[in-house]
């Protein structure tokens, strides 16, 4: 491995992650947690690095296992079709699978083939045109290279000199002439799982945490901010004993615990959406009431030795425990990765032609970069050409969840540096004193990752207020900053 950049807060390497320890660059049991987005092994966009099977190999994750301290967490993204094989490899390497976080979004691109049209084509049948899909395409290749992909009606504002620069192109909408019309081959992707794994403890949980400083989840700093008053309508058994039972008991006033004052308990679900797909993502989360933590006492029996007390909140005199209610606001929300998020710090890098489809890539290979293409086949120009950039807010949340202050965080599949960028933002916003170590095999992505991480490392919160975030009216509450003094009262979860 080759050291590309090193300072007090990050080290960036170009090389194979399998050589991390054997090369001497990373010492065994020196890493507090790993947050990474490995290849999903889907041959995504024809990328060779996404079709080598490295994520399915036990040896890959054994290196990560050896680098981690006992009790250290590993968070690894996966694809909906292949994450089970990644999880099996992680488990075979010695990790415990603790959970899976579902990152749900509405911006997935359907890649289904129309079976009916394919059959018509094979049989030499021309499917009839049933409509037109009109799109405004730019004539000038310069505008294409600048990445202006969408033109709204208000852009031209009726000016003839403006309209002369554009033309309307119609695409035929066809219908198959066989019984397979309307059938396809796959669903639109709308979620990515994040595997939550942990290296086994060295001894008990308490001993491990005291010795190595890792082993828990940062529950309180990852609570979901809310404006709603969350109250508790029950008291503990000890509290009931101290005040007596039956007629001598005094009804207890509602109250809030310190944790509930600062938000809802974090769930294993994360939502990403904007105005265009709000209903699609959040429509499945109507207002509902959570499951009660108490049994049903309406049959007259008293369970677990708990005492009766005067109350109008239940049938037999027991006060009910707090039931979480609400809609999608109960889950962590993060915005999509914007163009600014993708390319912050990359201003001095060279422009690169980028094609998402095989047709676009073929045209780029032929040098036909000025050709007009539609929809998914468009040729774009980007500084950051990595095809799967994760939102910085998402990565900050995941880092915060598993990394105590002062932690060393490793990303063995660094890509465009989203984890490193998130770590630097956490240092700026929370004084987390994190150190980031990133390893990337592809030389094409190293300059991008270095530029984005250096940008975040030098980010001035007072001068730059444009950190990517979503401000749409329908967005749910984002996590609020909490008083650090409150956290001292709580232990981390496991």
C-alpha cells in the first residue's frame, strides 16, 4: 500500500485492503470501528471492481476483524440481492451479526426489461405506438457537458431567442402484442441494507468497554429530534413500593426522563426522500401507536408482583407505560446526496465524462461525447465520477452511532471518501477528535476522496453555511443537538 496523505486527523492509502496489516500500515487491534460501503458484487454500471467477489470472501473481513479492537463495530452497506452473502462472509470471519439497518429511499432507477416488447422484437413484430413521450433536449453539446440535465417550462419564459437553442424530441411509447405485455424482470430498488456486526468481547461487556473503550451504540446522541412532548405514565415497582398500594397510593403525575426530553430512541430504519418521492417513501408510515411494554391486566390478574394504584388510564387500575406514537418522524431522516455534496472540494480536479448506461459508456469510448442522448443514456460531465456516493448526513449518523469520541475509524473501501468526509464534519461539529484511515484500490478515486476529505477537514462552520441538507416543507424533524452534560448520565446501549 502507498501512503497518499497523512495529518493529525486522517491517513489515506492507495492499495489493496487485504494488505492493510501485512504491510505494517495498520496494527492489529488498533481500530475502534469500521464504517464502509464495499462492492455489492452486482457489476454495477459495468464497473470491474463491483464484480470480483471480494465482498463475499471470508478473508476480506478477517483482515477487518484482526484490525478491530474487541467489541468494535463493523457497519457495511450491501445490495438487496447480495447482502446475505456479504453478511455470511462477515459472520464466517468471526463477527457477530447484531442487526441490519434499512436505508429506504425513493430515487431508485428501475432496470426492468419489458418482456412483451422483447418477444415482439424476437418474432419480428413491430409493436404499435400508443403515445409520445416528449422531452426537451439541448442542441448544444456545451450545455450537455455542463451537466444541465433538466429544462423546466419556466426556464425559457417564452423568449424566442432562448427557444431557438432547444428542440422537442418525441420518443415512441409502444405496447407489446402478446400475452406478456406488462411483464418485467425486476423491481425498482428502494432500499439498501447496512449490516451491523460486532467483534466478540474480550470477557464481559463491562470489562471490554473499560479495557478497550468500545462495545456499545451511542443511543442518546443518535436520538431522533422531535417537537412533541413525550411523557411517561408509569412508575417503577420500587417507586410503587415506597408509596404504598391500593387506597394509600397517590396518582403519579406524568413526567419525562432525561432521554425522552431529547428525542426518540433510534430505530434500525433510515429514510431519504425529497418532494418528488415523499409520498412513496413515507406513505407506508401513517400515524400509529407502538407496542406497549406492559401486559394486558384487564383480566383481573396481577403479573410480576406489581402493585395496583389509582388510575383512570387503564381498566384495572394500572398506569400504562409510554407507547411511542407518530409517523415517519420517528425515524432518522437524511437528504439525498446533492451535487454540492458530491463535488465539494473537487473544483480543481479535471472534468470527466460520465455515462451511467452501457450505451453512454460506449459513446464515450468512441469519443462521441457531443452526441445527444436521452434519459439514462445521457453523457454527463462530473468532477466526482464515483457511481454510488452516499449522503454525508447518512454517514455522519452511522459514524456517530458506533464511534466514541477519540475513536480511530477505518474505511477499507474508501471510494470517493464519503465516510472520511463525514468523520471530518463530526470533528468540526461535535469536537469528536476522530481519526480516519481510508484505503482505496482504484487510483481514479484517490484524488476525489482526498479532495473531499480535505475540504471537510478545513470546513469553517461560520463562513460556510451550505452543508448539504434538505429543507422541504414535508421533511420530518432532524436530530437536534443535545447538551453534552446530559450524556454523562447515560450508558451506551449494546
